């Protein structure tokens, strides 16, 4: 008799270093699972489930998870906001986060989902570059010239995102007036 864990996906016997490598990978993934509670998962090339944090999901994965009620938009939004708060001091990626309004938008998306309403990006958290006008929020194009300017209207793209019920997390840093591609020429410091 051959133990099942000594067989690969095709049922072939794994010998020597291959077996040790597979066992090492399995121990690694089991440690990952034990360390944290994960709500979403992906399948690894060796056929073992790898946990994935909510803030690392693609739009498609997040949409499926929301549709299948694996998590709420509020949980997804809070995971993203938490990661922004933790990592932004070193990355300088966000100039401003809209924590309260993002949570309110997430709660509204969850309530609409409970009523059976559905929109294309319902409950999906997104970030907006600092060159897109969002009514009532600062708009600076990462330049000191526009420091303190508040948008009197929303750009068409923002109106379309709102109609699709996306959750807007905040304004992201960029090259000043979008004149560049490396994010190192912002008046508020480069993005790491």
C-alpha cells in the first residue's frame, strides 16, 4: 500500500526530494492557515488552498464573495481601510482617505443587496487619483498650487462609479498634474 500523500495530482509516486519539497510546502500552507482567519481562498499549483486577505482580492473575486455573502461590503471596506492606515505612512500612496463616507457607502451597498438590488460595482472599494473631481472633497492634482481647493462638482467618471454603487476609499497620490509616470514628482512626496 502507498500512502495517499506520497502521490502527486496524476497519481504518480513522489520520491525523495520531491516528496520532501511537497511536505515542506504543505507544512508552510498549514502554518499560514493556523496563523490567521481568512475569508477568501485561492488554489495553489500544488492543489492546496492558499488563504487570501480581503484587501488582496481582485474586483472579480470581491464581487463573487459579496454575491455569495462570504463577507459584507463593510468588512471588505474595513479590511482595505485598515491596510491603508497601516501601510500608507511608508508608501505615501493616499493623500486622503474618506473613512466615514466609505463606510456609509459600504453599509448602503449591503442594505441594497439585502433588498435584492444589484449594481455593477456594488460594494467594491476603489481608490481615485487626485486629478478626479469628487464633489465636496479636496482636489489638488498632487500640486501645492491647488492646495485647499474643494471640487464643486463630481467628474463624470465619479458619477458613473457612484451609479454602479462603488465604495470610494479616498484620493491617491500621483505625479503633479499627472505630468509623469513614476509617481516621484508629487508635491506631497513620492510614492514608495
